[in-house]
């Protein structure tokens, strides 16, 4: 297997880190602007989220049509970008919770309250973010399956590693939902921690993949 040079990988890592920072700032900034303008953040997230899911399903369907072309691969790559960006939003539940726990007794009540509001928003939409990430990632993988032999070996290996980690994270997330929402029981803290770690590892694996 031919691995990219250290310099190339370092550049990829730097670019990925910058994208994560920019994406985080955009997410928090957009949330704040919508709140100031009194526009329903929930509706915006639901509409955009379900549009991405529908687009992912459409891209997956395209590989079975006679008109499948490199254009569909481009759409799949675009969805991969969305998957990467929205993974940051999914991770925000874990980050915002720890930020709120840290800040609530160390600063003004206004800051603590806004931090709590953002944490509750991130927690409320965590499952939706997860399904958006999963659908976009699957669509990205699907469009490459017919032309997998043309892809670079490094991209194939890192891509399958990333999708494997995502699958584990999604399955664990579904189990957490089933236990807490259907069985009305509490899941062990270790389970939630493992789910959070898998989400972070998936984000890192995506950063390496791209």
C-alpha cells in the first residue's frame, strides 16, 4: 500500500483542523444569530437535516440508474463534506456539556444560562445529527462502489475504517435510545462515554480520510 508522504498527511491534518474550527465557529455563530433574530433554530435544523437525508437517499438510488456518472460522484463528495461538518455538530453535545459543567459556577449567570441553552439544543438534536452523518457517509461510499477500483488504496482503507467506526457508533447510539426511551432505563455512564469516544474517533478518521 502506498501511503501519502508525511508532508502531505501533515497538510491534510492541518486543513482538517482548520475546517473543524471554522465549522464550529459557523455552528455556534449561526445558532446565536438565529436566536437573536427569533427564528426557530429547531425548524432550520429539521428542514436542512431532512433535505440532506433525502439528497443522500437520492444519490444512493442514482447508482442503480443508467444515467449514473461522475456527476453523482461529485454529489457524493459534497455529501461527504456535510458528513464531516455535521459530525462536529454531533460532537458538540459532549463538548458543550463539559463546557457548561465547567463554566456554570465560574462566570456570570447570563453566560452560564446561554451555555446551558446551547447544550440542551445540541443534546436535543444529537440523534438527528447522527442520522444525517450516517446517511451522507453511506451515500458517499455508495457512489464509489461501482468505481472502487479507480480509487486510491489509501482512501479505500481509511474510508472503510471510518465507515466501520461510524457503524459501531450508530449501533451503540440506537441501543442507548432503545434502553432510555423504550425500556425507560438508565444506561451505564461507560456506554455513553464509549459512544462519545467513537464519535470523536470517527471525526478524526474522516479528517485522515479526506
